C-alpha cells in the first residue's frame, strides 16, 4: 500500500468534495506547498520535539504532538488548554512559518472562509495504530473561524460526525496533500481519526503528519 490513494489522478490536479454545509475536502490542495511544509516542519520539531501528551484521565495519547504559533494546545492531568509556552522546554512555541500561514489562509479562502488568521497550529504525528477519538474543537474563544486540517504522509480515515457524539459519522479517506476545512454550521461537529494502517510514504516513512490550524483568540 502506498501513501497515495489516488495514483490514477493527474499530478497536480486538485478538486473539492463537500462533506456538509460549511465543510469541504480540498483534495491534494497542499501539494504546491509540499517541500516548504516539510522543510519548516523539520526546524519546528527540532525546537519543540514531538511528545505523547497525557490526558486529564492519566492516559498517554497514541498521537505524538507538537505545536507552533502564538499558542499551543496542551493536555495534562490538570486538563486541556492553550498555552503560550511549551511545557517541555519552558520556551515559547516556535513561530508559525510563512508557508504554513500562506497554505492555511489559501485553503480557508478556497473553502469560503476569507480572512482566516490562525494563531495556533497543532502538529500531530501518527504511527501505525495511532488514532484520535471523536471530539469537538471547542476550547477556542473564536468559534467564527474555521478549522483547517492538512494531511501529509500515509493515508488515514477521517471520521466526520454531527454535533452530537452519537450522530452517525462519515468515513472520509484522506491522502497526502488533502486538506479538510470546516466552520460555520459545521464548526462544532465531532470528528476523529481511525487507527492508522501500516503503509509507507516517501516523505514520512510509516507515519502520517497532520497540521491543524486554528484561530484561538
């Protein structure tokens, strides 16, 4: 299994798929920024290394995480929150690279959310078997701004549900370069990621990298 679910599509071709009112998948949209994103990612994770954060319940997350931007999302035994400093290093989170900001703004514009100005980017690394349970992104003060989520590396299955945890979820296959944007009436929909299957991508090996851009304040 390779890192690309759409090997029969023309190189560089991008298209959109509507998930719901206010939610869209922009297939392969991030590919023009591919090299710049990976170059910046290496610098960022040297400054703020990936780590498995602890949930308030005391469990290690299966996803390894880091952050960049003015604010970073963290979790520990005291709860979920955004912080200006990396608790592991005591330093401010690395600044959000220009390529990250440009790509996130462009994707938001393409999805119908103009003027997106992210101040936080969660950087998640998924090894085979890692997953993300259904949850809402609701710790942000600015719920008018969308979420922009970029998939890099091996494929994943994104779960996109409703505004109640028990609502039925769509299973959305995501490949390298795909971007999911949701906001407006879809902003508080539950979402997650099924366990990552063993695969290989030339840029990330067996891992999937996800960049999630948010406007917190």
